[in-house]
C-alpha cells in the first residue's frame, strides 16, 4: 500500500496527458461508456476524472448548471439530454463515493432507486428546479462535512486507480 503522503502527491499531480484541469473542464462531456468497460470510451469525461480530488471543487461548482452539454447527448437508458451539472455529478461520483441514495428524499430512495437505479437521480433533479437546487445543496453540504474524513481506496483495473470514500 502506498504511503498516504506519496499517494496524495500522486493524486494531486496533473494527468499524464499534461492538460490542466481548466482545459479538461472546458471539454467535459458525458460518460457514454456505461455499456462497455469503464474508461473504454469518452476521453473528455475521463480526462476530468483523472484529475482526481483536485477536480472536486470545480465539479461541485458545476452541479447546478442546467445547460445541455455541447454536443448534446442523450442519457443512456434514461432519456432526456445531459446537462453540464449531470455530467459533473457523474464525474464527481467516479472520484468520491458520495452516497447520493441517502441524499435524495426518502420516497425516491425507497420507491424509485430500487426500480430504476441511478435513473432516479435524473428523474428527481429534472422534476423541478427546486429539486435540483436542494440536491446540489445537500451534496455540497455532505462533501464539506466529510472531506477531511475521506480515505483513498485503490481499485485494480479502475481507469483512475480507485476512489475516495468515508471509512466505515
């Protein structure tokens, strides 16, 4: 296991492609490789994710952006177009294990998540601007409360090597 300080330096370093986080965020595109192995497609999405924890503040800032992505893309298996906020949230989830099922209202968690999985997120935030606003505020609040507790979990064969999570 890597020493924590060395791991932090490694994760803070820019990705091998040398692009800055700002440059990669400018080209952030939806992850459309849900039906193929992670990282096998969608280089613009994974370029942002590979910045790791350094990308989290910018991704949190983007969560309430309801503009469609350019180019526009359909959300696989759900319907409707991706927004920049949706893509930022999916990228955030690749970096940090945010318990989104605990953040949506109880009714959504109990009735919709078991039926449509992550599609429940899209259904909920698209139902009203207030839903998205409340969800975004709750995600930001969760991250602020847990940021200092996050530990890195290595995952072999993961496109970015692992993710950040709150220890049990």
